[in-house]
C-alpha cells in the first residue's frame, strides 16, 4: 500500500508535535546529572561504527546507542551499495547541490528555519557548518559506510544527539513560538531527509545529468536507512520515488513561506562563496540557486531576480561545471584526497605513510 495516502494535513500537523523521545531522554539524563564531560567523551568516541562507549553512562544513553546502531529490517544491502556508488559517481555535483539547493530549500521552511537561525554557529561560521554537513554526506555515501569500519551509523548518531541537545536548550528558553511546532520535529526531519535524497536527484536532472529510475531509488533508499538511524519515523521514509516527490511537494507547500530567519541563513550561506577577480562568485552562485530552486522558493529567500548567462541556460550542465571551476572544485579535491588517505592508511604496515599532497598544500 502506498504511503501517499498518509501524507495529508491532519497527519503532518500531528507529527509537527512529535520529536525524538529516545534521543531527548538520553540528552536530558546527561544534563540532569551534569555530565557534560561525558557528552564530549561520547562525541570523541564516535570515530567509526565499531566505537566503544565510555563506562558509567546513564541507562538512557546506553539504550539510545543500543537502539540506534541497528539497521532496520528492511535495509537492502544491494540498494545501499548502489546508492553509495551513485554518490561516488556524482560526488562533486552532489556536494555543490548541497549548498546551492538542499540547504536553501530547507531554509525556505519558515517554521523549521527558526531552529537553524538560533544556532550562532550557522550564522557566524557558515563555512564550518557547510563543511560539517558535507563531511556527513561523505560518511553516509562512502563505500562500506555501514560496516564496522565505516562512519555512516556513528555520524548519524552524532547528528541525532546534537539535534536533541539543541531541542533541550530551546525548550529551556522562553522565546519559542508553539505555532512553529516542536523544534526539529518529525515533519522538519522528513523534509531534511528529502532535501538530501530526492531533491539533489531533481537538481541533477535539471542541469542535464541522466539519472536512471534505479539510481534514484537506490539513492533514496540510502538516505532512508540513514534517517531511520537519525530517528525519522518510518511512515515518513518514502518507499518509492513517486512517494518521495509527493511528500517533498506536500511539505514544501505547507512550510515554505518568507521569514527573516530563512533570508538571513541564505545570506550567510552565500558568504562561503569565494570572490574571484574576473567574476562575482556570490552573484553567480545566487543565480544558480534561483535556477535550481525555481522562482517561487528563490523569492521566499529574497535571492536576486537575475537569470544565468544565456550560454549557461542553454547548456546548464556546462555552466554547472564552470561554476565548480569558479569555486575551485574543492569538493572533488577533498574527496580524492580522502580516498588517497584511506588507501595509504591500509598500506601503512607495508609502506611508510605519506600525507596526500592535496591535503598538505
């Protein structure tokens, strides 16, 4: 039975009031017992999926990690592998889509953006935020990311705990409007999942990249498994591309609206774009955001109403490649260096280790 029948206003109104009780209880137990040092120790321990937790943790924390390190019964190893292969194949474009499409699409959700806006780190250090989010994408999409030596599971757990911590502190304050729903609620979490899965597929197709139905299905499955670990309820994890496209439209129709929070977050994101002596990199990035998002969402974010150069509009894939060059193609260089580093680490017993030149330069 299709999940589309679930995606109505009554159901989505209900889940705006639901968050993530398991993670919330774990964080509350740490804070209640004044164990901030243990929290830092936990985060530091999450280096790969075979981590060992510190001793003496509250039972709520132990329960959280026992529950969330298990893959769901419906996880398909073949689809996970295909989804990771898809990410590797399109790594540069997908990382660029993260900043030009996925994040601004999330910022257009006026209610959900209120949480993001309250994070000083997002507004004052957007480059670090973008780098951390890109790192998370790589951890999820890397070959064998869900194996004992991978990082997909522990990275998702780390983000989930961070969300619970943000919720805890917001609830301690007095400036949260109940009309926004619960902070980082199930509807907003589902929207974020879709912005990482189906939305980049839509963006790739818009610039002229061919994405097969099988590739799209595998990539959506990869993020569904990840977001199961992240605490998104199963009814909100679409089983098919049709369900995914329908749900992203339903959530955006409900939540996308102008807000000062969304506009400020978008401006902060554009500050990450480097300047170039020949062209205005921020202007070109803003234009491409509008192209990918569409005028309705771009207007919500107050992006300038200017079109791409005619040559880029005629051949958007070529323009996207030129934009990568303009930005220095750092995503591909980082990914290549990361793969080289991992390969050298496997060979340390046979050969002396050498730092990859792309990381040391």
